[in-house]
C-alpha cells in the first residue's frame, strides 16, 4: 500500500492540550476547533494542512486528558482546508 501527501511530523508525547489548547474547549464545532488545531506547536498548522496530508508522530500522540476535542480538531482542520481548496 502506498500513501501520497504532505507529511506533518511531530515529536513524541504530543498531548491533547497541544493538539487543541484548553482555552478552546468551550465548543465542539469541528470548524472552530479545526481553526486552532496544533496552534501552540505551529500557529499556522490549521491553514497549511490539506486533505490527503499525513500526520506522523512519535509515541503517545494524543496522550493526556481523554477528550474528544483533539480528534475533532484534526478532522475539522482537514475539512475546513478541503472546502477552501475547492
């Protein structure tokens, strides 16, 4: 199996607070969460990621609190940029 897309490489132990900072947990809207995805690591990440891109991380991606906002923010960032590129 082959995959094609831009690769976004992250360190070990990227926790849920780094994926979506706690200051944005007042919503579950994917578009809003997506616009802040990974912003404490790369402030422009949500503007640069596109459909088909691949996130690669070391061990423990998503460690920390068990909240669904982190996954929703990644999905929201991809959906938002897919809409912009069409």
